[in-house]
C-alpha cells in the first residue's frame, strides 16, 4: 500500500523490486487487496509481452490515509 500510495500506478516488476518480495508473494497480496477493493489491477500487452500494473483505488487511498492517521495518533503526533 505504501509503495502504491506514492505512485499513480506501478508495473508489477517495479512494485516487486521496490518492496523486495517474490512474484508469488506479491501476486497473492495484490489479489487480497483487489478483493478488498483497495487496489485496481490492469493487464495489457506491450508488443507480445503481458504487462500487469496496480494502483490504489479510491477506497484504498482512503484506507491508507486512515491508517497513517491512526499511526500518527498512536505516536502522539
């Protein structure tokens, strides 16, 4: 969520590299977040190569902001 919050959209490979997880771990987590309505997944082709990208949905952005506010509240800020 943090990596996606800092970008309009991210390619799967860039997101995987940014958070340093395996393809299978990222795929599973994106599926869970998509099912929760927090992430939007888009699939396309660049030439003959498939490209998957992810972005936060409006609900995901709201949830991320609420999470950050809760952390600030806990920290006393």
